[in-house]
């Protein structure tokens, strides 16, 4: 195995992300901080801090204190962010759960995490049943922080007396001088992040304040941001990339964050970019590819443009026009366009790099909170996804990491504490020397650029940033009539299930195709909207397998 490379700046102490908040909030007290782009709520930095202080006191008086688990399950919105900060200010542990999960799955994760309270969106509250969550003591709405449930009179009185308690603690009103978020808990557990694991033993990644702070600190050092800059949060806040980079890092610098609550189409996104004029855009490859196909590709196919594009010197004219068109489409103030999570179309990447667009491909995962690799756009090369981030180490499990593919291993301040109540999964993910086994395959060049050569994980990234784990869908599908085994794949942004059927199954007057359509409809009733299967295709033989009888997923597209 090759020794690690690119051992970056390990000496500078990591700064707690709340240190940034304690500075930026007073400095930007009356400046806009959070806005629901498709809603009616917004907060200045001062209003955000006041609401956080109010909710922190409410939680404390309700008997929910340091180390207690508090879930957030809601669409992206200002109040998701405020709920998050209030739990952290109270030294609690945030349990982030996707609001698109079924009610049964949300209840399961609430129980697994030992959550005592929940901030829930309206649609979430309608599909869960408090009788199935015996440890739940308090539920507040993310729509308006209305009391949804209180288990005892202690919680009810805490809610009813919250304003009086707040005024007693802050008799002169809460001001910029009162801002003092805790910063002495770097190695305490901060987040249990559930993005999947609802069909078997759940895998909640445990991330400390140090894990998150190191990510925010690196981002602030690498791309300093400041008041007056805006950013659109389109990725789910229940995922680490949306939570850490589109929310915490932005507010830490004094930026104005716009939240998109609904699944954004490219049309909605482009309108949001045009109106908010963001300095940074974080998105997934599918969105970029759709924009490219709609705005750039047709122009490049015109005979005259194609001629100019392929002619030395004259090509500069076309390159400037494409650059200008793209920059205007993204609002005109763009400094960084960052993507990751899946491979990007090589032709799209070539065009972006050729016109010198500020386009970056990064690499990360939930278990790293989320950053593993990043580099400035002018340093990146075609096909790479950056270099190891500061305060961490990266190596390839290969005796020739430059030419021979091996598993990507990662170690440092970004690496999670483990999986909650799942020591077996933790031991499988993090070895005795502290290396996180990513499950992805890659090579490293002499300059430390990482090239991902294969994904040994089956995760599919949807167009709006949702992580889809096909094994979980397959687990449900394999229990339906006549299904022997299945493989779920992504095609053009849609999910397709490949099924090997039982030839001896008694169809009782149906065709096998009709039965599979019934199966598909039954399956989708148990799945969140973003993970719906669009079609089932039958295969005529068993799927090829490894000696351990695992399906060779890479053979199926």
C-alpha cells in the first residue's frame, strides 16, 4: 500500500464554527441572513440570533439539555436552520432526518437515535404517530415553532412560559452584546446524520463539533466569503453537503442564504440565480448537464459556430460568448461553481475547462462531514476531483497509486466518530489506524490530484442532490410476488428496476409484465417520492455474481 500523500496544513488549530458566528452576527446584526426564496420568512442576523436564543431557553426549560438528541425533519427553510442552531446552542445532539422518508421510517429513526424532541414540518407531522415513539417528549413545528406535542406538564409549561423566561433572562432585550455560542465542546458529539439505512440496521453517522468545524474552517480559509454575498441552498439540509457548506459555512462568513424548499427544476434554479445573483453555486452534475444541453450544446451544433469553435484564434470569440452566456445565466456574480457526488459528463467538463469557467469538481461523503478533496478551478485538471483538504490525509490502497486503481482511504479531523449504536459498521468503515475506507476506487498523480476510477458503492445521486441507495429499494422489491432478485439502476435521471423473475410462479391469468407493474405500484407506495421506480425490466437469467454471491452491479446499466 502506498504511503499517504498531500499531508496538508496540519499545524493551524481548527477554529470552532461558532467562533465565526460570535464574530459575524454582531458585525452584521441588521443585514439579511436567511430567506425562504419560495416562502414568506426571512431573518436578519440579529433576528436569527434572537430566535435561536429563545428556542435554546425553551429546550432547556423543557428538560432537554446537553447531549440529548433532538431531531429535525422538515423541508429546507429558514426555520430548519434556526432549529439546528438552537439545538447546538443548547449543547444538544442534532438528529437530521430526510422529510421525504415514509412515516414508518421516520419513526424508526427517531427511536433508533433516542431522540427526545423533534422540530417537524407540517407534512412530516401528519404522517408520524407519537404512539410509535415512546421516548418523544416535545414536538415543535418548523412552520412557526407552534407546540405540536408535549408529553408532560413540564414541557407544556416550558412552552407557555417561554416568552416570560426569555424576558427575565434578557430584561433589556437580546442584543448583539449577548451573542455567545458555546465553543468549548470541539470533541463532543454534534450530529447523527441519517440519509439512509431504513430497511435494516440504520447507519447514523456521528459527527463531532470538530468534524464540522474543520470543514467550515477549511472552507473559510480556502474561499473567504463576507456580508453582501448571497448563495442559494438547493441541496437537502438533512445531507452534510447542504448542511455544512450551503448553510453553516455561508452564515459563518456573513453571507445571505436563500432556501429552496421544493425540489427545484432547472427552470426554477435559473430564475433563483438570476434574482439572487449568488457568488457561489453548489449543485449536482445532472443539473449542470441539463443546463449545458439546453443552453450550450444546441449553439455548438450550428455550422458557423462549430467552424469557429474548431478554428485556432477564431475559437476565442465563441469561448468568450459561451462564458458570458453562462455567467449571465447564473446571475452574473458567480465566483465558484462547485459540483460533486457523481461523475460529470466528460464533454460538459471539457467545455467548462476550455472556456476557463470557475468550475470545480469536488469529492466528499457524509462520514467526512462532508469534504475529502477540493482544489481551486484554475488548479484542477480534466477528470480529477481536487486534492486532499487541509488537516487530513489521503492514500490509495495500491502498490502503484498513480497507475493502479485502489480504494480511497482518508484520515484526519473530518472523519466521523462512527455509526450510532452500530459498532460492526463502524469497524468496517474505520480501521484501527483511523483510516476511513470510502468504498470508492481511484488513483493519485504526483501532484496529489485524485481521480475516481470507480464507485464500489451503489449509491445513485438524484438531480436534486438526494442520495438514493438502490439496495434499500431492492430489499423491498425482492419481497414482492415472483421477484427472485433485482438490481436498481439510474437512467437519465430515472430509476429502473431490473428483475429476474420466478419462471414457476403461478400467474393466475396475468402476464408476468402485468404482475411486475402491480409490483412497481406497490413498491412505490413504500418509497419516498425522490426514490420512485419508473419501470421494471425483466432479465432472462440470474445476475452475475462474485464468489461471495454479491451481484456484480457494475455490469448492469
